[in-house]
C-alpha cells in the first residue's frame, strides 16, 4: 500500500513538472517572440516563428518527452 502511494505521488509530481515545462515553453515563445509588430515576424514553413516554436515544435517536444518519461518512470499499479 505504501509503495503504491509512493509511486502514485512520484508520477503526479512528474506530470505536474511536465505541464509546467510545457507551459513555460509555450508561453515563452508565444508571448516572448509574438509580442512584436507583425511586420517584423520571421517565418518557418509559412508560419510565424513564434507559432512554429510554441505550438508545433513545443507539441512535438512535449509528446516525445511524455513518451520517454512514461516508459522510464511510470509503472503499472494494481488498485485491488
């Protein structure tokens, strides 16, 4: 029982950390680079670079990171 609760707590902390990392990444690029005059935007694949980095690259980065973290740190927990 104690081992299970310890694992659940660890997984919850990792999940919150991943959400915070993604939010900081997204916010930093979206509002950091996107807070300029649109005539000054640079483009990547036809998208403003702030959008590309925050939404496209950020999504790919966090999806990969979540897959690795789940494979390495998360374990099956029996609830019965």
